[in-house]
């Protein structure tokens, strides 16, 4: 069975299939690579990763098996990695839009959590895998693999959260928000819906923002104490 590595750094790097404007009409045309990627995604929604064959993908995309191999020399593994990379890029593009257009820290966190929750909850291929092939997904969200997920999420969100928070606090906040998104998406709670903005806003106002305020206050207090200690040491040295 093919296990798609959703957290490897290569998943977010390298060329991706794209949709490009037609030079003659200005309309959008889909490249053969993108058609095959989207066809593979539809196949995964129906049969999962393990039972999806390149013949199925070629038939769904309306091309030959040889064309799939020519565009994806790595075969099924290479195609599945491209599918994963493409979906992750789509996912982060949507989150970036919510964060970049937010007016406040609260709006940014609420927007990114609700957007992520909605996309994860309604992603047919992901939900099929969680239901029928959990071993293809859940190991990537546990132990050391989870560290990679959190690192990727922090690298993405921290620079955007630094509009409102110091850099160190922004990175901690990004990791915390990522943990909440994964937790509530994988194990839904009866009292909170991760894809509902009203429900998410209540959580953010009650727990997340106060926690971030305490984190910032503690950091400021520690910085002040360090400065005072340094100044005291300098004064004592001058006295001697």
C-alpha cells in the first residue's frame, strides 16, 4: 500500500501542476498534469490510495496510462506525492488569504481555524482515508511525525501572526493553534465545531487570547527582570 507523506518538506516544495491563462482567450486552461492530479484525487475519494491504480487514474483523466507515466515518472508513488503536495498548497493558500486579510489577531486566529476546520472536515479524499485507511494518515499526526506537522504550520503562520505578536510568541501561538486544529479535526468535540466561526470565536475569546496575553505578559516580565538584574550588576561593579 502506498502511504502518502503529507509532512515531508518536499511536499511543500518543487514544481506543481497549475492552471494557466490561455494566451488567445484569457480564460483559464488546465494543464495535463493538473487534470491527472485531480483525477487521482477523485479516485482516492472513491477507492482510497491502496486500491487506486494508474489505469483508474488514466481512465478518469481521459488519457493513456503511458501519458501518466510520462508526466509522473515515479509512477503511483510519484503521482500520490504530487497529489498530496498540490492539496497542501491549496490548503495553505486558503489559510494565507484568511490571515493576510484579517484586521485583528482574533479575526486572524478565528479565520484560520475555521477555514482549516472546514477544509479538513469537507475534504472527501481525506475523510475517506480517515474512515477506511487511517494507517495512511494518522501515523503522520503522532509522535515525531507530528513535530514535522507543527514545524510546517509554525513556519507558515508565525510570520503572519507577527503582525500582532513578537516573533517568539508568534511561533508559539502558531504551534498552539495548529495543535487545536488537528485535535478538534481528528477528535471532534460535542461542545465545539471547528468549522463553525461562531463556535471557534467563543473558544478563541475564552481560552486562546487570554493564554496569548499571559504568554506576552510573562515574556515582558522576564525581559524586565533580566534588564533589572543586568543594570544591578553593572551598578555594583561600578561601586567596587
